[in-house]
C-alpha cells in the first residue's frame, strides 16, 4: 500500500474496531507514508491511499518480489499513471443521485467529514467498536458538497 504514497497522493488512516472510552477519533488523512501505529497504539491500523499508481512489473525470482508478501504485484491497467482507489460503482451512484460527477478528492472529503460528525459517531458508536466505519451517502447534493468541504 505504501508504495502508492511515494508519489503525490492522499490517504485515510483508520482502525478496524476500537475501544471507545473517550469517543471515536481513530481516523486521519495523510499525504505521506504512515507508521503502523499512527492511528492507535492498541488497535491494528489500516491505510487506504486515494490513488493507486501503476507499478513496474518485476521479473520473477527477484529478491524484491519475494519480500513483497503482503503487496503482490498487480497490474492496474496499461496506462502509466494513476487511478482512484474508489469503486467505479460509487462514482456511478453519486452521478445518478446528484446529476454531477464527483472527484475522488470530493468523495474523500465527504467521507472524512462524515467520520468526524458527532451525529454519525453517536448513531454508529456500537458498530464503530467492532468493524470498519461504513459511509452513508446523503441524497442531498448540497449536504454532500457541504460535508465534502468540511472534510477537506
């Protein structure tokens, strides 16, 4: 995952399930690589880059490839560039709901804004203790836009 942070990128760091004594605060955005326990010292930390960059294919049998146990080589398409690490279905559903195409940065901002909403944290407090946060998308484009701006 961190190989995608060597270039211009943003990512969201979080934990999967947390002990919520002082409230949910286990999420942040970074534009650089993070350490394993950047989000929480107790829970396992996960990092999701906004963009995935095409990788150079390695020859089989190289030492570097054998070291990449958790990051297998994947070809992300034939173009030499980057693609959003967001399912295409999300873009399609948002375009259908709002009549406009949203950028990956707008979607990331919305997600971050929702995760810091007191209403969201209170409503889903029990769920946040046991699993990754789920992001409910609003039907209102104005609310989406406002939450995205707050998240950014």
